[in-house]
């Protein structure tokens, strides 16, 4: 993969662009919701494509936990050059992925400054995780929370049919 | 050299199916459809063989009197099916595997194309040309 900085800059611009587009329209209430959805959908499609490419040479996954481990180790290392620091599960379909130094947030601050702006920059990554899982056969809902930059937690709830 | 190549989506509908036009296409559609059952059986066998490291290549699915059908499934549950002529006995396992590898690579490229929506029929010319190189030349 090319230098990380390229993707980080592109990502910042994408977020800024989506918000600027939305600001030209009248309705301010719906603004945040539609922007976050747009970013999440972008991440979803990218996640699907990435998974296709990265699992080309892997053997089939045995179960959900195996898939989550692949996501935390291989996928995260390839995209963000590091692994997820902590994976917790309740063995009933809920997983919490904790990254203590999330690549897309390191440039913002190392504490509480700019905390309100952080969710915008996590939407794409949530979509990425959801797209990756969807292409591997797991429908899920992914949310992110951040309390202290640059560490953040992604919560994945697998939807069992 | 294949007589028919098909790509089937996760939900078991065909994304791409192409056969040598001199023979009845309907017969190939039917053969591919019935081979799906065998594929499902092989995939569901994963849970039982615990220590087994599952491969993506499924091997010979079933032979009929005229044709042999080979299968391959990706991690995103997209299935590739290749039908070859039984009379062509010179085709070894390795060659079939390499055909599937090429198909998989080509499919990955289609997937990463931003103009392609997952789930739509495949219309990429690049994918078509890869498939043509693998098909029997129509006389």
C-alpha cells in the first residue's frame, strides 16, 4: 500500500466535501444524519471490494470469531498498518474492537480537544467494517465511540436472521 | 479448455454465464443449476471437518457422461463453476486450479470497479476477454 498520509488526506477531504455539499441545502437538522450516512455507505462499498481482494488467498473461515480475528489482524494491518489492540466479545454476537491509536484520529489531538468533531471521521471506517462483514456473509450494525483521542472503540452487533 | 463458465452470486442466482454457442445453452444452464446442490453440500461440510483447513477449490463436483463439472467458492460465497468436455482427458487438476485462479483475480478486479454494483450481472469487457481465453474456440 502507498504511504498512509495519502489516504489520511483524501479521507479528510472527503469528509469536508460531504459536509460542504450538505451545508448548501436548507435543512440543518437532517444535515448530520445524511452526511454520516453518505460516508458510511462509501465505506461500505470500499469494504466489500477490499475484502474480495484480501481474502483471495485465505482458506474459508470457520466461524464468526475467526472472521472478527481476521478483521482485527490482517485487514486492519493492511489498511492502517497496525492491528486492533483489544477485541472483546460476549459470545452472543456483540464484539467491541478497541484501537488505542486510530490512524485517522492521531493528527487531531491526544486528549479531549475536538472530541465533538471525531464521529464524522469515524463514519467511513464504520462503513468499512460493515461492508467487509457483509461480503463475508455477516449482516451487522457498527457504531463507534470515542472518549479520549486518539483511541476509539467500534461496536459490532451481528444480526442473526 | 472449458465448454461453459458460470459465476454465481451468494444468493444463488447467476451473475455471469457463458457457454460455447454451438451446443444448447439451456442444457448448460441446467447443469450449472444442479451443480449448485453439490457445492452447497461441500460448503456445509466445513463445520464437521474441524481441524481441516478448507481450501477454496472444491474439485470435481460430478461427472456426467459428456461433461465434468468443477467448482470453486470464494470467501464471499461467490461460486465459480467450470464445465469441461469429458473427451478432453488431457486437462489436469493443476490446469483447472489455474483457470479458477485467473477467474478469481478477474472477478476481484470487477468487484473493485466503482461502476459495478455488487449483485448486478457482470458486464465488464475485461472479464469477458479473460473468459474467452479459457473457452473452447467455437468452430
